C-alpha cells in the first residue's frame, strides 16, 4: 500500500514537472532518453563527417578515388593498402565511397533544404492569406502531383546533363508540393489561435505574424519533413543512377557506384554490398530520426 502511494506521488510530480515545461524542452528531454534516435543521429553524424573529411582521410591513407591500377583490380576487402579493396579499374573502393558520400549527401541535404524553403514559404503564405493565391497554388500542386515524379525526372535528365548541381535544383523544384500542403493545413489552424488574433488586433504586420508567431510553431513539422525528405531524395538519386540518368562517372555517387558494380558481382561482391549498405544505413537513420522527433514533439505522448 505504501509502495502504491509512493508511485502515485511520483507520477503526480512527473506530470506537474511536464506541465511546467515548454514543448521544446519536453521534446529535448524525450530525445535524450530515446536511445534509438540518438544512435541514428550518431551514425548519421559519423557518415557525414567521414564524407566531409574524405580528402584528409585519403591523403592520410595514401589512396586516391581517381587513380587507376590495372594490376590491382578487384582486390578484396582487407587487401594491403586498400582497406575496402579496389574496383574494376583498380581504384581504391574506400576513397570512392567517401567521395561518393559527399555527392549523395549533398544532393539529399541541399535538395531537401531547397524544396523545404519553397514549401514552407508557399504554405505559410497561402494558408494565412487564402484567396486567389491559395487557389492558384493548389491548382499548381494538383497539376504537378498528377504527373508521376519519376516521369518528370526522366524527362529533365534526358534534356539536361545530370550533375550534382542540376539534380539538386531539379529535385528541389519538384519536391515542395507535399511540404506546402502540410504547412498550409497547419497554418489554416494556427491563424485562428488566440495569440495570432491578438497580434493582428494590436497591428502586427502579416509578415511578422507569419514568421514570428506562426513559423516557430511549425518547427517540429519542418524538422520531421526535412529528415524524411533527405532520405527520400537520396533514394531518388540512387534510382536515377540505377536507370543511367543520374550523376555520370567518373564523378562517384553511391547510386552510380551501385549501378556500375552490378555487372561485377561475381568478381567483387563488395563493390555492390558497400554502396548499397551505406544507402540503406543512411536512409534508415534519417527515417528513425524523423520518427523520433515526431514522437518527441507529440503533445499527447506520455513520459
């Protein structure tokens, strides 16, 4: 009986502490206790640091992602001087994976940032003002989403020379529709809240209301969308490379490394396994992070 009373008092104290915290502080506390999300963040951070530090790592190891060696092709993992072996041209596989990570991650992060910027700006604007602008943007979204995105990407890739820069721009310009719909729906709800009505009553400008009073309340949605979009765009880049319409060699990306190596699976299985594994781990970590942030910012969740 005494134990039950103590537990009840502890629960009451926890509820009172949670009620006195802001949602952001409560979310950060939940994230610190979410081991799976922390592991995903750590793994993603390590992969990003390794890719960013690719020039220093390859110089330290004395290898190059462009130097070929006809006498050292298809070396296995653990070969002397080549930690992850070599490819069909004798190029160091570890060096190519690190530099390919720069390309794949930059495409994912920058294209997602571009599409998010467009989507958030349009979503807040149309949700707050409504009217003709809202109707036009909704018509544009309906038109773009009625055409399969892969079909649009194939057309663009056939017209333009697919490089990292063009892929970032194209993917960013085509990927904002879902974010706009999500942000618009939240803005329609937030613009009727008491603090927004009060700000409007005291003469606050629409720009101030949208970006000072509404935007901070969209933070959790923006972060979750960003994490999921990055993973999705990395997969899109890999899919385009698999179809031969992505980034062209000799510039490496995880997608084109995976595509080019599939014909050499019997000679060097590591050439297929390693890029595929890195894509899988990166995308999985991003989805886990997005899911963890969603749970942390859920106001109905219990500690």
